[in-house]
C-alpha cells in the first residue's frame, strides 16, 4: 500500500483548482477569505453579525461549507447577503474544486469580499488552498488555550486568529495571553482580534480588518 | 485520478488492524472505549475526572491521541493511571495500526477498561474502527445544538453521547432537548449523559455506564 503518491495527486489537483479560483477572484476584483475553526466555534454566528455590520460599507457574499444540511446558508441568508451552500458529501474539508459550482452562481464582480466558511474542523481544512487571499481561524475560548500546540498547521497557516466567545471568559479556565503566546511561537506574525458575536466586542475591529486586507490585496472598495 | 480504490485499501487495512486489536482486547479481558469529540470539548478533562472517580472501583488506562505534543498524556498521568500518548504525525484521526505500539506497552490483562481518547475532530475519527467495544462522543453545550445534523456519521456511530460542559448552559443558547432529539433522529438507540467535569454533574452516571458496558461486553470487573 502506498498512500503518499495519491495524497500528492490530490494536493496537486487541488493546487490546480486553487490557481483557477485565484485567477477568477483576481479578474473579479474580489477579496477572498477562507474562514476555519473547529465545530461550534461560532463561524456562522459571526457571518450573521458580519452581514449586518457590513451594510452600506462592504458588499460581501458567503460560501458556507458543510458535510450535510444547508442550515448555515439559511441562517446567513436571512440577513440579506448572497449565500451559497457547498455540501462536501462526507469530506472533512472543502477543496478548491468543490467551489466551482458555487462560484459560478455568485456575481463575484459585484462584491468587495467573499468569505468561505469552511467545514468545522481544526485539522484538515488547513491543508487545502482554495485560492483565497487570507486564511483566518477562530479559536473559541471554551476550547482551551492548549490548542495551538496541538493543532499546529491551522495556527501556522492563518494570518488572523479570532479569539471568539470572549463573553464566556469569566466562566471558563482560559488564559488568552498563554493562547496568543503559544500561537505566535508557531506563527510570529499572527494577528489577533478578541471578539464576541453576542456582545459585539471586536466586531468593528473585524470589519476594519477585512477592509484593510481588501485594500492591501485587491484595492479600495467598489462604488 | 481514482481516489476511491485507495480509500478502500486504507479502510481494508484498518479493518485488519482493528480485528487484531479486538482479538488482543478479548484475550486480555479488557473493555475498550473509543472516545471522540471536536477539539476542546473536554475529553482530557473528563479523563482526569474519570481517573479520580475510578479509584478502588475500576482499573483503567488511557491512550491519548493527538497530532502533536504529549500534553494530554501528562495531564492524565498526574492522576495515577497508566497513559500512553500516540502522536498521529499530522493525521486527523487515529487508525487501528497507530495503536499497536501503545498497546504493547500497556499491561492490558491487568485492566478493567481502556479508554482511547481520539484526536479532536468531529468528522474523520468516526470512520476508523479501532477494535473498540463502544464508540462514545462528547458534544459540548458551547458547540451548538445543530451539530448532529451537520456531522451525522459521528452521531450515528456512537452508542453514548455525553452532553458536556453543562455548567455553561446558563450562558449559551443551547437547547438540550433539540440536540438530543436531532441526534436520536439519526440514532434512535443513542444513550445520553449530561455531564460537567467542573461541577461533577453526571460523573457517577458516567462511571456506572462504563461499569455496565464492561459487564455486558466483557464480564464483571477483575478482583
């Protein structure tokens, strides 16, 4: 049994798909983020808050990835942003090819930013380039401060770590300084935003971060 | 590119490894549980509480699976139970073959129960039989009640769902009845224990459950 060559084929094919997506994003002038976290860290709730906070400021759309169901897409669509659901059919991550159908149904050229909400998994999604500009991850404070050392690829690949559910800090044993220090041991340039979708803490920082990254990678917003 | 035959080879090889493990567990008369959850749901903390609660009652050992680090093993070993760490070297789950080294270093015949703490991942571990008697999963109440429908294989494969971190129920939007009903739509026989490692709620139910399953699958405890 030789598993390695096949893994390489899969990643080579993904790289080709990612390059195609990247060209598509560049042609449309849209900034694209790949948003990752473990299950239940709050990706979808953050997308709901983001949809509201972006009104009149950034035109966004969301691609929601899940193994099954279109619950996330339905939740986000209520807030008036275009959403496409991608079901991975059992796969534990999104790959670049899975996005093709969803991307063809979105008017990318009308958008400032596209956020791809990956499958809830702190391991596998980090291995698959989707053609995005930035990988962003959420670590919820309920998950424990030991996660960077235990899931190193995710923390190494991310440009930004959102420290989520900060409203629960009084009720859990979580040392934000230790978690941030551990993550920066792996990734010294990692940016961090403390955020609570419930209280609104950090939401303005989050939207400003997206605007700044869009300006840096793509240019100013569209009028 | 044909990915499917290789996936089948991997699962066939795992099935052979699981059969070998199963024979080893039967020969030793040890009950074995495969404990799974998303990252940060509280598996290791539950193992610490279990080590204390089992004293004078059940002789247990733990195999702690992680992509990297031996932090979990160190945390559990402090409580005086034998622990072996398995690092999966990047893999998002444990497979049956990865257990071989750890199993050879544990005196299985001296144990009543062995708990295998899998990698924190709500997707991939559910696909790999380790030769265990029961699969058990933890859903933390901070993860949201929508998880069964979104991660169906895990909830279908488990015999028991531990609803964890119940001490945080007052601070999160989580409907235990909805989560349990959703999980039982997938798996009508699923047993449920509500548990908080912090307050101790459910710990007695949890230890009794292990004793009962051991008696049912292996026989009475060893004297």
